[in-house]
C-alpha cells in the first residue's frame, strides 16, 4: 500500500496511463464531505495529464452509489465523513468492484489509520495537503502494483 512517505519518493514526471493499457484518461471519483477539500483536490488532479475527475461524493453512501454508476478507475476517499465513513465505503466498493482502486486522502496521521485503511482494502494513503507530485506518484504506484 502506498503510504504518505512512499508517495513523495516518486516525483511528478511523466503522465498517468489508464489501467490495462486502455487509451483513455484515468477516471477519478473524489469523496470528501468538505467542498473546499474537493475543490482543492480537483485542481491538483487536473494538473496531471491523462486523468479526468468524473464525480464528487459528499459521504460514503454517495461514494458507493457513484462508484456503481460512474465506474471510476480510482477513488480518492476521505476517512471521516458523515453517515457511512470512508473506511466502510472502501470495504464495500473494493468488495463489489475489485478492479477499482482506492487511495485514502485524510488528515489523520498514524499507523492505526494506515492499518485501518489497508484492512478496508485501500490501495494507498495520502495526507491532505500533499502536493500534485505526491498525487501523481501515488497514482502511478497504485496502478503499477506497488
């Protein structure tokens, strides 16, 4: 699983490729209950070539529903959201759609949060406030199987 430290190591260079060699942009869903966080994350992701944000969810229930209807390749998921939290939403999404990748994007730092994310089926973990280079590196690591 990509941790905050591992994500910084890769740098930003190069573009992101879609899974299974498909020649289309990587489809991304953002799930966070704060509009400002979704806005800032969207801005950072839009700087990454070959990536398109296809939807935004404000809680875990909406994230699961949008995963079903939008079929994203990747979901950036907050842990702490009202209703259904991000870890349970991640469990449900990865169980139903094993091909979808989830990167937790959280303000929580600590081994217990990393272990919880991994147990839920997340493929990576980034701390909110990371830079565009960290997003690009984490995405590459997740789709390269690291």
